[in-house]
C-alpha cells in the first residue's frame, strides 16, 4: 500500500447504536465513507484511496461481516505494518434503548430475526474483540441524532494537528460517560438542590453558578485542574492524541458539574479548542 499514510477510522458497534448517523456526520466533514465493506477488501480499498490523493476515510465494520470478522485484528495489523494508524470507534447503547429503537423502526436484528433480545445479547459477544480494540467508545443511549452528530464531528472533524478538548458535565446517578478519558467528581461542593430558591434552576443560571463557584474549595479545584491540563494536554498532543474528553460529574448533572464545566471552559478557551456538552442537563429535576 504505497503513498501517504491515510487517516482511517473504523466505525463499529451495536446495531441500532447510531453507526449510520456517525457515518453521515463523518461524510459531512470530508471523510470518504463506506458502509459494510468486507474486511478482506480493506487493504485494496486503502490503496485505491491513496492513488486518488484522499487523506481521510471511514468504514463501518460490524456484525454483518459474518465470518470475515474473525480477521479483524489481522486487518488492523496489516494496516499498521503499512504505516497507517487506523482508529476504532465503538458505538454502544443500553439494551433497553436498543430494544426500543428496533421496536420503533420495526427493523429486524441482523443476527437473530425476531428474537430481538437474544440477538442483542449474541451481538455483544461477537463484537467484544472489536470493543477491546477501540480507541473511543461512545454511549448513544441518551443522545439525539443531532447530539451524536456533534460528538462525532467534535472528535474527528478537526485537523489532527490540533487537540480538541471536550468538557462534559454529567450526573453519577445516570452512569459514567463511556467516552470520557478523564473523570472528575465535584460532589464535594455544596449542592444547590438543597437550597429552595435554587433547586429548580441549573448550573447555567447565574445564581446557581455563583453559589457553586464562590465556595472556596471550588476556586482551589479550578486552579488545580487548570494547572494539570496546562501540563498534561501538550504532552498528550505530543504523543499523537487528537482529542480528549474531560468529564466532570455531580449527583444529577444539572447544578455543580454544569457550573464548573462552564467556568473551566472560560479559563481554557483562549488556549485550546474547547467544546462544552451537558449530558444530563435536560433530565428530571429530582436529585438526592
């Protein structure tokens, strides 16, 4: 496979987790995209792309490959020996979410026809080796189509020479974000939920933000994490990391984590490419 190394993204994951949406998002930012290309043809595909001068491509590789999936690691090794650095993106979602999506679209699962739950369980086992190879895992359970498109383009749409930093607020009660590279816990800060006139508001509103950020420990935390990122991010970029997701969590993901993420973004946006996401901001308002 002669020519310049290709930026190749292998998109995989559970059926119904959003691979088609991810592929469309990648196409919108300039990737040459192919869905369900047989693995034995990947090397020839990469060679053809190099001959045309293309520099970025994305392939969906999933359970529809059948027995070809057994050669997944061999294909990765071949591409690496040729000087490429293939990245694997795994899209996942909770079983109940996948069940609902198949029910709403009335699609048949590609593995086991009408036994939907059995098909999902079997697919997880089949795809486990691919998940183990993934550089990024994105849980789409609580993402809309537009939010997933934004996540994909945040991570893969920018120039590989610049590190993209995503600051993500979330609530621990709703589970850890699978896409996070670093997770920090701000539940040690005072909780506005227990203040009557603040409980119904969010960390985007000035009274809540002031209540959280004016606490002395919040100031210390922000200084220390800013210092850490100033040290760590240039070194991560030097090692070839193109994107990093820093997740900051509180109990429900509406008050403390939101306020801290917004303030941290203000401090970092003059130095880094910063994207802010609030995963659980629109969820219910009962937090204990």
